[in-house]
C-alpha cells in the first residue's frame, strides 16, 4: 500500500504532464499521429515475446487470485491476440483524422461565415478491468482524436499493460510526439483510481470500461464527467417467425464464441408457440456445447436444464451460462428487456419485418440487431477500428466509442470587419 501523499504526488504529476501533452496533441498533424500508431504496432509485434512473458506473470497472479475461467480468458494473451492488437493499431492509424473535420458550415445574413469543427476533449482518464488489449485500443483512439490519456488497467493485467504501454511510448517518441500523451498509472493501489476521479484541474472526462461494480464506483465517486460503459446484459428474442437455422447459428455464436465479452448473450427469450420446436433445438444445442441453461418453469421440462431463479434475470454471467424464458409474444419480450436489460445490445431473430420493426422502434438499447450475433457489438466490426467500449448513456457518446466519439466541437466564426447593428 502506497502512502496517500505519495499517490497524490504521482497522480498530480501524471495530470500535469498529460495536460501539457494534450496542448501539443491538439494541433499535431494527422501524418504524425498515423506514424506514431504504425510505429507502435511494429513495436508491439517486435516485442511480442516480452509481452507474452509479462502476461504469464499476470496469469499466475490471476490464478492465485481465483479468477474465473472467463476472466482468465479475458486476461490471456497469445501470439494471435497480439496480432489482433497490432491489427487494431494499424486500423486506427489508417482511419481519417477526426480533428478539424468540418461538421457543418453556413453563412448568416450578417455576413458571418460559421463552421462547426471537431476538436479534442483534452485529457481522458480510462479505467478498465483485466483486458490488456484495452491498453492499446484506448491509447490509440485517444491519440488519433488528439487527446492525452491516463490509463488505469486492472490489477491482474498490470505487467501486460505495462509491456504494451512501453510499445505505445516507443511509437510516440519515434514520431516526435510527446511521450506523456499516453501514460499508465504505475501502481496497483486503488487509491490512485479514487484520485484520478477527482482531478478536475487536469482530466476532462473519465471512461470506465468494465462490470457493474467498476462503473458504479466511478459514477458514485467521480467529480470529472463520465462516459458510462455499463455491463452488457444482452438479450436475444426468438420470434415465432424465426428461421430455425438462423436461430441456431446466431444464438450459439452469441453465447459461446467468447463468453467473457460484453456482447455475449446472457438471456434467451423464446416465443411460446415455438418452445417445442425451434426453442427446444436451440436449448439442446446450447447444452451440447457446454452451456448451463437456467430455464423458467416451462423450459425447465427440457432434460438437462437448471431451474432459473429470480436472480438469473438481469444478470451478466460472462460465463458458459445463459438464462432462458418463455414469452407470450414480442411485447412480452420487449417488456422483459426493458425491465432487466442494460441498454447495451439486444437482438431479435425474426423473418417477420413488422416484428423486427416493432422491436427496433420500442427498445432503446445503444445497439439493436436482427438475425445477427451480438458478438458483433464491437467498434472494429462496425468499421470504426478499435473502440474503448460501448457507451450505454445518452449524452455525447453512445454505442461503440471510437476516435470520432472522443471529440467535441468548437465554432469558427469569420467576418470581414463585420459588426453587429
């Protein structure tokens, strides 16, 4: 445990350096930022053995801490996942630079010409749990959008995040950009997080990426504005008009591809008219794939299911577990999602266009899908490159938060000796 005065000193120093770096990044060239990201990608790949060695230390730490299998999967890095980090950095590098983009312009009868242009937010604090790839994603997106960033990864990913961060700094310095543009809090001490949340003199916005506990803590204690990235209580509703093959493939992928990500399906709602046909087939397929199905009283008649309890509705399992419930129709499904969902991502499987339109119209999740796996709830899959997370709030950013969502705007007003009468 670090002394509080030492934590304050460390964090204030990070804040001062970040603010100074942000002032320079605000007018950094698009070419310079692109070069930094490409160099960082090269550094990650060239240092992959060091990153994997650091990750092994984190995996040992996680095992000793008793992390679940899905959390260990989130934490683990291998060469293919490092290739994914490299690809993500390169994808962000190749995106159009959002800073200075003219969002709108118009002329006024007074003779003024007005432009609204994108501008960086300033300094962003990103707090995330044990997915070390977020270190690269968040660093890259903040750099692309002209923001300095202070990163705080989960304690379990401390070594992996540090190794990846070193590669990002290598990219910055090779491109002549300030190394302080991407900083990593150098301690596991939670007091550093609490300090970051109150640094209104230096930090412009906090982005928490993690479970309900982390986001709740940030929302309760932050004095800095917050982009909320709440848990993914993801529902899939199988309508009576669903195609059996689509239902099977989509649900299996949505639940089992990676159970530990926020886009993984957590609750299956089945129209009562297809419980004994499509519903049974999907549930049996899930169980055959190793998923524990916690079923309501109607579905519990299927051999191998486990009776659901009230606590299973509205729960983010992040594991090979799914809740399953029979509904009387689309309005019953919508009512259930409204009550137990988290406004993250929800899906309907239906061939009936009217049913899909009603689902899209009457739910207000950040992402709504039809006949597609909820595992696509990801900025990269939306063509936005990497993303810091899925914002579930309604102010400023919503859905996948990429580089453009990490900007604000300002008005540029030009006249020609114009005065107001």
